[in-house]
C-alpha cells in the first residue's frame, strides 16, 4: 500500500523536482512510522499470545497431571488401608496402585473428553 | 538471599497450649484466614448497606459476583443446585479472596497450603456423599456402576469407579494448592535472580532487568491464575454437587 502511494506521489509530482523530493521524504517518513507501529503491534501480539498460550497450557497440564496423580494416590491409599486392616502386607498396596493407575487413566480420559459425570449416560 | 520457600513458613503468633504432642497456636495462617473472611464480610456489608434499586458501584460489583456464581451453579447443577448456593458462594469467595490476598507482597497465601485446600475439598466431597445418600439412598451407588459393560468386567469397573470417585477431593485440593504454590515459588525465584544479579555491579544490574521484566509478566499471569483456580474450584464443586443431585445422569 505504501509502495502504491509512493508511485502515485512520484507520478503526480513530476513537473517540479523540489516538490517531488519533499513529497518522497514525507512518504518515507510515513512509511517508517507505519513500519514501527506495525512492528510494535506484532511484538505485543506475539508476547500476549505466548503469555496466554503458556498460561492456559500450563493450567491444562496441571489439571491433567493432578487428575492422574490423584487416581494413583487414591488407589494406593485405599490399598494401604486394606493392608493395615487385613494384614496382607504388600499385596493390598500393589493391587491398589494398579487399580489406582486404571482410575487415574479413567480420570484423564474423562477430563480430556470434557465429561464430568462418574459414568457415561445410561442408554435407558 | 532468602529461600523462595520462606514465604510458606507457618509462624505461631499467639500460643494457645498443646493437645498431646502437637502445639496449638494462633498462626499467621489463621490470621490471614480471618483477614480473608473479615474482608469478605466487610465488603458485602458495605456493598449491601445501600440496598438501592439502582445499584451503586460496590453494590453492582456484589450483584455481579452473585450472578456469576449463581449462573455457574445453575448451568452445572440445574435449578435444584441453588439450594447449595450459600456453600458454593462461600467457597468461591474464600478461595478467590485468599488467592488475591496472597498476591499482596509480603502476605501469606492461605491456599498455598495443601491442608487448607484439601479441607475445602473434603467439605465438598462429604457434602456430595451426604446429600447423595440422603436424597437417593442406595440408588446413589448406581453412580459407580457403568452402563453397558459386560457382566464379567463390572466388578473391576466398579472398583475403578470407586477409586476414581475417591480421587476427586485429592485432585480438587491438589490442583488449587499446586497452582498457588508453583506460582508463588516462581515469583520468588525470579525476584531472587534480580537481587543476586544486582549485587554484581553495573553489568549485573543491566542483566537484572531481564528477570525483573519476567516478574512483571508472571505477576499478571498469577492474577489470572488466582481467579482461574477459584473459578475451577467452584465449577468442579458444582459438577460434583450435580452428581449428588442427579446420579446416573
């Protein structure tokens, strides 16, 4: 666009050399100012984009990790409690951790599917 | 240079004696919890004192808060969910105010302690269980039986669903805690860079402008996180209450 302006200016300002140089100087000035504004805007946009992407990606990652870890922790704790009360020392914890892993994956699946209920709607 | 974890140290202010081996005291955590509750109470007393038909600035803000939470609750748990509005609104305001109060330099962040967030999450969890059983009896247990699964798999799936259900308060409490803790540590670490670089002379001071800029950006991000985590906590509370009100839907 600035290029077109420059050409148009040059075409109309042919008769007088001094007017032409003055006009082209003004055009260059406008060009430079436009370029600087444009650069400012794009860097600001890029910075904003990076910050936003970082913030939401971090929040999303944190959410998914907490879902997964919470499943394992709950399974492990349940297994450990069963161990304590039933006296079957390592097995409750081992099996509890395995079920916890499965529950963590279930949580992850649900979180990424955007589903909140504990079960999918029954077909009834 | 102070450790970035110093901000989380709980210091007793007024010792109140002992129960068994554990010391009971009025700590800085208790102080800030009371400040949070006091700030909320004062704000709402001031905001609702006019009771104008055309709200002033503060009353408009209070009404906005009310409608924001009410709409969240209604969209997640339906009209019946509104009976839990006092609980949900209190939780939202407490978490939000605690998060924002933690952003004041030198202030203690109540929600950066897992026992606080976990206690709040357990409150929600026990409410869900209590309401679920009171309203639906054993029908509430249908929440744990997935529909359309082969009969041989159902016992395993029930165990997984129960563990998944038990993991809810853990993930609910841990998410808020981890976000606040991580954000505040990051702020303090970058602030530490500024101090130690600034001690290195003129080159160091020039270099210290980089982490300083980072702190400004992180502070803005932390304000966003403070609001977002309060909102996430609230919306999950609503979703869980929905399960208690309508199991099997």
